[in-house]
């Protein structure tokens, strides 16, 4: 079966000794490719639940839509945003602002300037967490198939263990890294070899220039944190990034590909 590489350069394959065929359904949302992979048969109900969740996040948190909740709330102060935002989206706003304070503004949802707000560095992971919650809530209805959800290369295992490979450019000197994502585990990669320079240091507003080719963050519970922390790690670089993880998020692990 052909599996398309996702935008952030992670791919999912069959896990170890498991020989059941994998079904993959993918579509476009939030400016990237979304997908649901199932093992043990197709699961259209699970796909539909994930699709609806992703659509709701895009509707409310789209920084490019002037009518979205995010755009309407952007001029407000942090406290007002957290008070007035949709309750289902509040955790995404809270975590983005928390990372901003913890990183001294390196991760900055206001990097575009005063009165503007962009949760692009964390919203995809947040959407994965919401989708997992929805699937787990309805697990008796959707059945027992193994499920992996993918949004732009941010991955989360809902059920089953999934073998995941970290993509490396053809000229990389190191050996490819593989991971096993158990249920609840998530990973996200920040890199510039696929989309060019698009990662900005929120303290300066300038694109990042360092010796990091890519960094993948694995988190045992939160795709949102894996997403946001992969951006933080790329901005900080290996030494500062590892120190930050040890202090603030020791449960997370970073996998580095350096020049």
C-alpha cells in the first residue's frame, strides 16, 4: 500500500510483527494533509468524527480568516481572550500563552505583531488531542480497530502500537530513527527542508538560522505539547532546548538531526 509522506516529514507504517493491512483515508484541512489510519479494517465512522473535529478547530482558530474567533479575539489582552474564547478551544490558547511566558517569547503567538494572534505552532497538535478525546468517548460505537491520526505530520496513536519513522533528507549522514507510538503517545517534527524557512523566533520576528536540520518531540499524552515544543526546540537549538525540556517538560523527549 502506498503511504504519502506528510508535510512535516513523518510517516506511519505497519508496526513490527503485525501483518494486518492498514487502511488510510486522507483529505486536506488546516492548510495541510490530514489522515486517519486504521488497522483491522476500514472505519468510516472514526474518519468522520476526526474530520468534524478538525473542521471545527479550523473554523475557530484560522488566523487567515478575519471572521474566525481567533481573528476577532486577537486585539484583546491575554486575560480577556481566555475569558471570552470558546470553552472547547481554551486549552489551546492557554498553552500557547504559557509557552510564550516559559520561553521568554521565543514561542510567541503574537509574533506577527501587536493585535495579531497566530496559533499555527500548536493548533494542529491541539486538534489531534481533541480528535483522540472524541474517538475515545465513542470507542464503544466506533469499534476496536487500531487508529492513528495524522495532521500535517503531527501524529497521535489512539489505539494500538504504531511504528513511526522520522524522515531524513537524502543527504543526511545519520541512520533513520524509528519510534513505537503506544496509545496516547504523540510526536511532531519541526524542520525547514520541506517548506523552506518558516519558523520564526518570537523574540526577534526573524526566521531561525542555526545548525538544526530537524527536531522531533515525542510526548506521552499531548500532541499539542509535542507540536509546540518541537517549534521551541528548533528555535532554541540542541543545548538550550534540552535544558528547557529538562526543566519544564521532563516527560517529553527530543530527537535531533543536526548539520
